[in-house]
């Protein structure tokens, strides 16, 4: 609108200047009315060429049309212009507000989620998932994936490896710290040669509502990183698990062994939690179809904050 008003003012000035110029030329009987491409000799012996171009003629016609408008006509013209702009914006909204598909969410996070394998001579191997939190190679997973218990005491696994989805071989990783009560562990990629990865985008679990769509990405059954779709059942829940009180997100979601430490993603593909465990019924059987995740705020506080932590032995 500001540009339109400015153009009208400039058009008025140009038209006034042209009118004064024509009157001055009539008084001195100066030749006028050159055709496109026609030449004439000026007073100083300079050659003058008329400027051709349909664009300038059209622009001049539009300027005269706007200048000759009455106030009511100009108001109507501006109203129709704004109405047309509003319709274009409304028609474009679905494109800009469209949520990504499950395929797009998975593809965007391929370089952020890895398979995890940990081993110890006393218990053998365990499998899980980990996510990159920082461009320096910092990863997060569940503590129970990279530790084991012997005679009531916790020990870190002796070897930890990660593998990208397109690789056949594993890369070594180091255990930085872990916390059994929170079931969180921080790792660091040791073999980063030619590794292409990116930190996973962070979301906000505080705004979650029951019924919201979520995705779980992880190394289910150690078959490789895949994606699973579900919904939030209870966004904030305090539950007793493995002898610890935990604040978790309960989801109607199918996960399997190997999803531990995997990513819980919102509809935009942002990390909102770390898939941690399932529960058992009174007979000791696993309850399938319900998964529990640690909120991303707790994960980031432990990974980067100055809270109490249990260092690896």
C-alpha cells in the first residue's frame, strides 16, 4: 500500500512536469512528436533518439489511470488489491503449515539416530538406540543399555559401539556419564572419521496433549533403525519403575527390545522424549502397546546441566 501511494505521488509529479514542459515547448515552437527510433538534431548539435518500449507506455498509462481516479475509485481499487492479496495468502497457508509425513520425519532424522551395541564379558551384548545432541558427537541413550548389574551393583559395559543406518560396520563410542535413577547415559562418538551426523532438533514436551500424534524411531529388535507411529496417552505421569519414581510420557505406541534410548518425536520430527521402558502385569508379562519415555527437558538438563550425576567406574 505504501508503494502504491508513493507511485501515485510520483505519477502526479511526473504528469505536472510533463504538462509544464509541453507548454514551454509550445511557446518556443520546439519540434515534438518523435516516432520510435526517429532522430533529430538539437541546438548543440547533439543527436536525440526517442526512447522506444511498450513497457514504459504501459506504465505511463497505469499512472495516468490511477491519477485520474476519484477518491472513491482509488479506495475501491486499494480495497480490491488488498482483498486479492489476502486471498493469495489464505490459499498459500496450507502449503506453509503442512505437517511432514512419517516418511519425511524419518528421512530428516536419519543422520541423528544410530543403532547402539554394548558388551561386557560378564553378561554379553545388549542393543539399543542413541541420538546425537550436539555437533561435537555427544549422544544420549538409556543407562540400562550401556550398564549391567552384578551382585546388586551397577557397572558400565566394557565396549560401546554405534552404527549409522547405511553402514555395515560399527564405530566406537565412549561412556561419559550415566545415572541409573534417571535411566540416562551420555556418550561421545570416538571414531568420528568421515562420519556425517547432525544434532537432532529439540521440541517441547510441556505442551503435549493427550491424543497428539507421535513417532518412535529406534533399533527395534536389533533389526535396524525404523519408525513407529502412535499417540500420547498421558503427557505427564509419575510412575514407579525398577524401584525408582519417574516422571514420564505415556504413549499408545508399539516398541520392542532395542527401542530403548530411541527418539520420541512430535509431528514436526522434533525430539520430545527418550523411549525408556514398558511395564509388566501382575503375572510378570510385558504389557505391549504402551511405552514410556523420559521428557526431553529432563534429558537436556542431565546432558548439559549441572545436576548430580553418577560417573562411570
